C-alpha cells in the first residue's frame, strides 16, 4: 500500500523511518475533537521545528553576512522566520496539499480581499511548515534537515538587505569598536503647541556629532542622527 506522502518523500529524497511523524505534522488540532483524542496533532512538532529553523537560519545569516553586526543579523533572521515568509515557503514546496483539518475548522478569509492570504491561513501554513521541519529533524537527523533548509533559505538570506533608521544605523556604526552610549538632547522647542518645531542634538562621549529639526522630538532625533552619519561619511549626501 503506497504512502499518502510518497510524492513528497520522492521529491525531497526522504527515506522515512517513522511515517507517523509526518502524519502528525500535517494534522491540525481541530482533528482531535473528531477523533476524540488529545494532542494528536502538529503542535509539539511545531515547537521543535521552530527552534530548528531558527538555528539553521541564524547560522546562514552569520555565515553569509560577515560584514553585519548583531543588529543587522537579527533583522534578517526576523525577515526569514516571520509568519508570512514561512507560510509562503509552505505553499512553495507543496506542504499545503497534505494538511488535515477537523470538521470544526473554518478558514476565515479576509473580507476586504478574498484572494489574499488571511491571518488564519498564514498561521496554519506557518505551523505546518515548522511541524514538517520538526518531523524531518526527528526522522532524518540534523544533517538532513540542515541541507533541506539551506536549499530553501540560502539564496534569500544571501540577497537580504537591511534598512536601518538613522538612529539604529548610527548606533551600529559606533558600536564597531565596542558598546557605546549615545545621548540625544532636546535643545529647544519653537512655536505654538499645535505647530512646534523641535531641535535636537546627538552626543557621543560628550562630543556633539550632529543636529536636526523636526515636528516632534522623535523626528528631530532622527534628523540629528542622519546629520551625524553624513558628517561621519556613513551616508552619502544628496
């Protein structure tokens, strides 16, 4: 008798040792009420797979971006493991074709855009993706699942870029020589309350690095950081 996952196994070169793991990985918790069972679903595997994905993605970020500090690596990792990205991967590799849900499960669609992926659908696909990775890890081992995830993530991580706001960029730039303490001070506030103009300065080790103006304190600090970066030749003016 052929396995319901035969095509999936062939596609990814999986020689299953315990096929029940894959059955669990595709079983939504709503199936428990139909079968009068408890915890016969993907949730435990999802917990495991989430950690495995995080480990491999972190390794790839570290290896592929030696130029980045911890903040940038974290941003890229967060992009890769966010719900929408994992849900897209789930559909890309065809895992959505194997999902089992119970009779009580209703997949709500976005009323404003029925063709778009709803929050509930993203969550379901993300969970199944992580559960499948958890099943792979237990059934095939870390080396296999690491190779599998490299194939899914390597190009995206290599091409990933970060866009830091000026305050974050300044902090990261100055941290090249170790942890630093940057201080922002409000120098003055001009005009009426409903139409004020704020002027702030940014200081490092008592030295003023830059000044900026804005319609609120945050905007003025951002402008001050941008001015400091320009003076430090981190940003190209114009």
